[in-house]
């Protein structure tokens, strides 16, 4: 043992905390994301940093297909893939947590190690390291084994995350029910943009329901929250709406029944909702709101204004108290319903947010698709802080026979 340092502690003991700190730092560089490819790259980068030479992940697929991935350093130093695979299999390195396996390349002595990527009995390939010069020491092999164990654990988490994300994605696609078809006397365009990159659908939704005598019910809603849970409740609201709307009630009574239904379910999330019943024969719309932002109307000159609507409580509160508002609507105008993600910015007053929408100018002859494209671009909806749903509608010349009762 070396002489004690000034504090009376042997130098060998003083070195232990330093080595542990270095080990923790090395391990922390691996598995910084839930991306399997990045984890493999971090593993080989750290392996080369610690022992030099070159490193790669030996990936094994179905029917004994194997290849190197995430190669770091000079690939010429690495043994051939068939040899690495045979050496790993010979020692059952891909089936169980074996120790590092030393072997030499053909024709010349070149030290190499194959460390299994295994965690909790789940094999994910191997870490292959090689270099010129001295063989790997037992301490280096042990260090590489710890790095590989860390990487294997994160690879397992990454694959499980991918599996669950796939299930969620399939379920979300199943929840993306298409809105109904409006009457032929109404042009409608709908756009939906969920917040974030991983979600396909959230709590925002749009719906159209054909009513009797050429009328169409236009609906936009916003369930509290995001992701799959909000999407499930969104689907429940849409299903209830379609059933209630079949009775051809005025919009404020539709909201009242939706509120009664939702409030009877303790787990149902509250939601805001705006309903517009469009009557082309009379050239008017009747609106009712459950805690939702007012709709916008674009006139024949491309100017935007907001239609005041009495605002009742959100759906699911059981409070009721919804009132209708009726306005004129002609074919030169475009009605736009939207969720708050289109206009709201964190920390900004909602009146200022709505003023920004009212300041958007449109081409006088813009169709419904052009209107939505313009409003999404001008309000930078790609960077919205919440889900965005937008519905635009325009009256046009009535198609003969389109006014009759729905069968």
C-alpha cells in the first residue's frame, strides 16, 4: 500500500471515488434518448473513448442475418461479421449474459472482444471491439461489459416504447372517424393538426351532420387534455352528438343533452363545443356555444370578423344554460369554426389572440380549402402550443332535390 496522503487516507483508497465518478460519467453518456440507433452509437462512441481502436454493434436479425451497426473508429480493425457471429454463438453470447470473449483475426494477432448485449435474459446482439497492439485487460473487459449492459437496458426500453407507440398509433387511427357528409348545398373543408410529433389525434374534433330540409349541423369541439385519453373521450362526445342530432333539435338543446350525458359519466373529461346549424333555404345560421371561442365570418371582400355567441358552461359540468344566436349567411361569406389551439399563445390575452385572427385578410374568391390554408399559414399553426382543428363552410347554389328529408 502506498503511503497515506496528508489527510491520512491511503492513495489507493482516494482513487476509488475518482474511478466511480468516471464510471458514472461514462454510463450517463449511453441511453440519452429512446432511440435504439442513437443508443448504439453512444455505446460504440464510449467504447472507443475508453479502450481505443474500433467498435461496432453486432446486430442479429431473423434467419441468422447479421451485420455491424454504429461502427466507430477504423472499420478495418474489426473482425469479419461471420467470425464475430460464430464466436459469439459458440459462447452463447447472444442467448445469455456471458463474459466478454477474446479472439484473434485470421492471419494475424489482433485483440478483439465480443461483449453480449443482454438484459434480464433478453439478447440484443453484441458489442464488438478491436484494436492494434495490446490485448484487452480484464478491467477493460469488465468496463465494456458494464457499458454493454447499460446499452442493452436502454435498447429494451426503446423497443418497448416503439411497441407501445405502435399500439397507440393503431388505436388513434381507429379513433380518427371521418366527419359525416354535409348537404350538397354546402362546401366544407376540415383540417386537424395534433400538437407534437408522436400524436395522431387528440381531443379536438370536427363533425358535420345532415339534417332535414337541406340543413347541416357543423360542430367543433375540444376535450380537455391531449393524447390517447383525450381522444377516447372525444370519440364518446362525437358518438353522443350523432345520436342526439338525429332528433333534429336546435343547437342549444343539442348542447344541453350532450352536457347531461357527459356529466352522468364521472370519468368523462369536460369539453368545449360550438354548434352551427346552417339553413341555406333561409340564408341563416343558428349558433350555440359550450365554453367555446366564437366563430369567424369572412365577407365577400376577404375581411374577417367574429360572431358574438352567448357562452354557456363546458360540456360535462351538468350546469346547462345554453342559448342560441342566429345570423344571416349568404354564398359570398365563409364561416370558420376553430379550436383555441389555432389562436392562443401562452401568456397572451385571449382577446389579443382573437384580434390576430380578425386581422387576417383573404382573397375575395377564396374557396374553403384556400381559406383554411391561409389561416393556418398566417397564424403559424405548425408551431401551435395546442391541438388545432379548423372547419370552413360556404353556401353555394342549391342542387335540385338536395333539400328533401334525409333517408
